[in-house]
C-alpha cells in the first residue's frame, strides 16, 4: 500500500510538468505585453519599466538582479526556456508571483479566497452524500414505488438544468419572492459569504450556493447509487446472504451497500476534487469570494500570474484528491488492495 | 458437530418439533407446483414434485438444465420472488409442519439454521468485500447469538473441519484470495455452521474441475457422517450422485419422471429418460470403450409443455398414446414410481433398459447395499 502511494506520488511529477508547460505556453502565446498589463492605464517611467522587466525575468539580469546590456546598450531578452526555468523554480519555492492588477502575491490572494471554496465544497459534498446516496437507496429499495418515480424524475430534471440557472431560480424564490411574500420576515441570503455587515448567520449564506453546486452531481450520485444497488441486489452473494437467514435490512446494509457504494464513492470523490477546484459558475452567480470566481476574474483581466497560480493549485488539489479516492477505493474493495498478492 | 451440543437449537426449531420427538419424515415435498407468470406466458418451472427426506439421508435430484431443479430447491428455502413466481399447489412440510406459508420472519429463522443451501458458483456466491471468517460465522451470529469473537473462533474450527489449511490465517482473508475449490469448501463450512438438519446443494461441483469435484463430494459425505444432516444433492450428472445418494429423483420439464432408491434408478429403472441419463454417464474405466449415448433433442419449453408425455418428442419408444395422454406416476415398487405409460410393462423395460449401466462399478453396488441396510 505504501509503495503504491509512493508510486502514485511519483506519477504526479510528469503531470505537474505537463500542466506547467501548457500554462506557461498559453500565457506566452496570448498577445499582450505583461508590463503593459501590470501598468494598466498608466504610462511608466523607463527606469521603472526596466526594473519591472528585470524582476519578471523578461530580460537577462546579473547576480544583483540588474539588467545586462549588449554592446549597443539594449537589454537582452531572456530565452523562453530560461523564463520557464525561473517560473518553475519560483513555483517550487512557493512563489506564485504577484497579481498584475492587485499588486499582491498570488499566494496571499488564494490563501484568502480558498477557505470560502473549501467550505462551500464541504457543505455541497455533505448534501451530495446524504441526499444522493439516500435518494438512490430509497429509489432502489422501493423500486417502482412513488418515491422511485419521484427520484428518477427529479434527477432527470436536475441533470438537464444548467446549474447557474438553478442558482438564479433559487435566488429568485428564496431571496426575492420569499422576502416579498413574508413581508421581509424570512428569506435567504443571495450572495457573498457573510461578513461583518451581514444580517445573516454566516452559515445561511452557504445554503443556496451549496445546493446549486451540489445539484447536478447529487442527481448523478443518486442515479449511480440506484443502479448499483439494484445490480448488487441481483448478485449471487446476496442470495447466499438471504439463504443464511439474514433479514432484508441486514442484506441491504451489510451485504449490498458496501459493494454498491464503491463506484458511488469514486464518483463523489472525484466530484469533490472538482468542487475544490472552484465552481466558476456557482461562485459567479452567487458572487462568492472563492477561487473559481477569482480565476474567472483573472482570466477576464488577463491577470496571468493569478490564472497560472490558481490553475496550478487546482491541479495539485485534484491530484491529491484522486489519490485519496483511490486509497479509499482500496479500503472498500479488498480485491484491489494495492500490492496484495493473489494467493492459492 | 463439536460446535453445538445436542438440544442447543433455537426456540423456533423447538416450536417446529425437535427431530427426536417427531417421528415422521424430516422433509416432505408434496405435489409442489411453482409457476412463473411472465409476459411470454406461464412457465411451469416446477409442476408436481413429490419426495420425502429423512434424517441422515441423501436425495439426488437429477435432470437436464432447465428441468426445474434449482427452482424446486429455492421454493423450499422461500427464495423465489413472488411475483413472478406463484405457488400453484402442493405443500412443503418440515418436521411435519408446512413451511410454504410461514411468515417471512419465521422462515428466516429456518434458513441457514435448519435448512442451509450451497450454490452452484462458488466464485460469485461469496461477498467479495467481506472476510471469509465474517461470512462463515455470520449465521452463528444471527441464529445463535454468538459474539463477534465466538463467531470467529467457530469459523476457524469450521474452516479446519472442511479441510482448509491454516484456518486461523485464512479466516481473515477475502474470497478473491481463495481458489474455486477452496471457496466451495468455504460455502460448505458456511452451510454447516448452524448444524442444519438439511443441506441443499445445488450443483456444488459443476463449476469445479474434475479432481476438485471428487474432493468436494467426498467432503460432503464425510461431513454428513459426522453431523447426521440430510442432503439434497442437485446435479445434472447422474454420475455425481452415484456414490452418495440413497434416493434419486429424476426430473424432466419441471416434474419428476422417476423416483426411487439409488439401486432402483441405476439397475431397475423404468423410464426411458432415466435410461438416457444412465447412458450419458461418462465411463470412468477406459478399457471398456463404451460409446456415450447422448439424449437427442432439447427439453421442451416450460411455457408450452407437450400435451401428452413431456418426454414424447424425444423418446425413442414413444407410441401414439404418449403424444395424447399424460402418463400418471405408476408405482413399480415400494416408493419407486415412474411416469411412463409403460412403467408397469416389464417386457418393455427388459427389452430397452440399458444392460447394467454401471457394470464393473462393484464399489457402488456393495457400498450402497451396506449403507441401505445399515439404516433400515
Ligand atoms: N424468475 C423466473 N422467471 C421466469 N422463469 C424462471 C425464473 N426462474 C427460473 N425460471 C425458469 O424455470 C425453469 C427451471 O429453472 P431451474 O433454474 O430450476 O433449472 P435447473 O434445473 O436448475 O437448470 P440448471 O441445471 O441450468 O441449473 C427454467 O426454464 C427457467 O427459465
Ligand atoms: S410415456 Fe411414452 S413417450 Fe413418455 S417416456 Fe414413456 S414411452 Fe416415452
Ligand atoms: Mg440450477
């Protein structure tokens, strides 16, 4: 098992290199002089511009970080490969650069924003686990019943419905209409993650965005759960369990559920990874101060360090989550305990 | 068996009468009919099966694929989903009491505890995500109230009993770490756990290779000698039950065509289908280059069983009457019946019955003889 984890971590390296190369190439291909982006509308004094170019490794510098000039007194542009080298070395030192617009270290921006994304993802995943698995189970156990039809129908609707639209509908009903109907007595917060000025308990801010974020994947989780449980209940070992004298609760909870959960856990785990990568749509609709919204902002503003830093961070998170999912998978299914030999 | 002292049965089985106090048959299946109502019509999977089973006895149920053997067994265990299944008649009595309409809760107390079942495919009949020990000991936990620790200890003993080497280690392993033969041993251990009166084995060796098959059958006989449980051995191969069954029921198209003691079936059979089965037993002795004679044709669809004798389309001796009239079960000896119009016609049997089908198999003849006398 330990060997397997180590192997998986080593496999991160090529993925990491690939991602950084692509990111680096993309930001270099997109037209626009970074110095202009940093400067914005202002025009810079030549010395300042020179300094900036040196600091951003766009021109060759000496040991003291001062620009090197050629015999004509011009700066020497840094080679792309060397630029990538600087980028990687900074990255490995935990330096993601500085936001062009905000003029603060990218790392600080994400330190500030990430907790909101994590908390939103956590609430959403709890909804997904409870509602998704629960609805799927009920639907499978009470097959063809009213509840089954209800679950099948509502999951179809949720899957077909774009999440941002659901978010807007929720805002409309629970934020605006409910406020009108109750004469302002009761309604849900529609945006932001609370704060000092908010009249709401901070957790209330999570409800609508979390439901929105969880909606589609909860529907999928319920469907996977349903079909897996139905399939598992047809297995020979379920018949063995019944023949042993177990009651249906024991058969389902002890013998069927663990087997049926394996694919569901994989799905939910991977989904959690993608939620942690920042839900751009949900965060935008709800004006949520998370990393999805931040990356979205950075892309529109061509704030490359933020984009690169954000995407790098997201890639690392997804890799780690997928490793955790694989490990938990092995925990559920002894057949794939990594490194176990088949005996006899 | 060492795990349970005599009399250590659950309240439910006492309610049903203990074996000591009940003098009748352990199990009586009486004209049982189980039909499936499907969109293609009514599948008469079991259509009038009768037999009795006594303590320590082995009944072989033999028939081709689709003849209703499994459905018969599953009906007794209450494992058939209804609908589509429907009991159209008959009864199943365990220790004299009908168990066909027993409430689910009481039926559960019987399953695994009084009547246990071993299934055909050991590869898929064990839960892949639970330890062998948990699965073997589970019955003891639910029926006998064993603690987790006690159940595990019992499981180790059971695994040892069925000949699994190193049981205290293997008890913690998972099914995928066992070979097919070892898994079937686990299934046997699981069936034996609660010391049931009856073990129904549904083709327990079909999925295994020949040498392992023999070992498993031997093990079942050995366990039976130790525990005194009755066995219903379901197979499509008459050869499998040759050395272990006391009684044999030959099934065809959902109904028994011949039923009698093992000797009667092998040496004095009266039904052409039984003869066909006997001729298709592979001869173990290679010196006699005897030809295997397969039964030609296919069994009828159970939705649309022929009007007369169900075997008539394939029977080489069929006469006009066979296509017209369904034969009754005719007793050709005490407890030996045969559903053929010519069952009582001794000339017919003498003329067509295969000559001593298992000639040279003296071990069978003598061994079986002793067995029968010993019990009588
Ligand atoms: N749930 C069901 N619905 C409809 N038909 C069924 C059902 N279960 C079994 N049958 C039918 O009942 C008939 C008898 O099946 P059964 O499994 O008892 O045969 P078998 O003698 O055990 O054969 P095999 O040797 O292949 O195991 C088959 O024709 C089968 O198609
Ligand atoms: S009744 Fe006729 S068809 Fe049926 S087995 Fe006997 S001889 Fe053959
Ligand atoms: Mg079968």
